[in-house]
């Protein structure tokens, strides 16, 4: 199974999920200032125009290589990129992992919840994914709220010392959304 970009941008009227563009460099520059984003993503640690463009090309290559899709989270009105949402295929058939981040100025407005809801619904309804899962550090209350707000099942389990970051390991709380429950409205 491979994931291709959605045929049309995904939107709920407030948030638009679309392919990354080379003119999204302001978003990447802002993300490079956030240590939490840098620790868990491929955002360039030292921003430059060339590093930002290389980041965008890496996002495009995920779909080309069959790994998954990486979309910019943009304001639906201005189309300004505010963050990233990614679905990466897991080794298990029909399973995709969800990841997301927002630049600091976009936090606290429900944007990540909207993005998680949009991309997971598309994955389950259109793209043929049967399970979307997310791994969150136990003390990351903001991400836990995002996922429960996007109708993910809360705390399926804890994977001990599962996440690897530069210089540290962390437990991961597992959240999921599955096709059958999604279709029933659960």
C-alpha cells in the first residue's frame, strides 16, 4: 500500500491541509526556533533558505517514496502555513502513524485538533487506511487533548522507553482511530 496526496486540499473552512510549498519558509523558520519541534522532527536546526527548501523537498519525497504524506497545516483564509501534519505508513498493513506540530504563534486555537481530525478522517474514509495511531509522551497534555478532540481512542497502552530523541528515550502513550469505529461515529 502507498499513500498519495489527497486529490483536493482537505479543509473544514478554518484549516486547510495542502502539500508543502517553497514559499512556506516563514513557517519553517518559526518552527526552527522551537526546541520541542527540533527534537522530534526533521526541521532544520539552523534555518537558512536552502535548508528550508531542502525540508520542503523531503516532505514531497515521502509520497514519492511510498512512506506516507506530509502536509502543511495552513489557515484556510490566508493560506499561511502554520505547521505540519504527517501520515507515515507502519510496517503493519493498513496502519498509518500520525504526527503533527504547530509554530508557537498558532498554538491554543484548536488548529492541531482540526488538522488531526481532517487527515485521519481522510485516511480512514478515502485512502484505505484501517488504523491511524499516534504516540505521545505521557506528560504531553496538549497532544493528548488534540487526539481526544479528534476522536482518537484515549490511552490504548504505554510503550515503555519507546521514543528515541537525541540524548534521551521516553515512554509513549498510544492513541488510535480505527475505520470500523470511525464509520459508526465512535
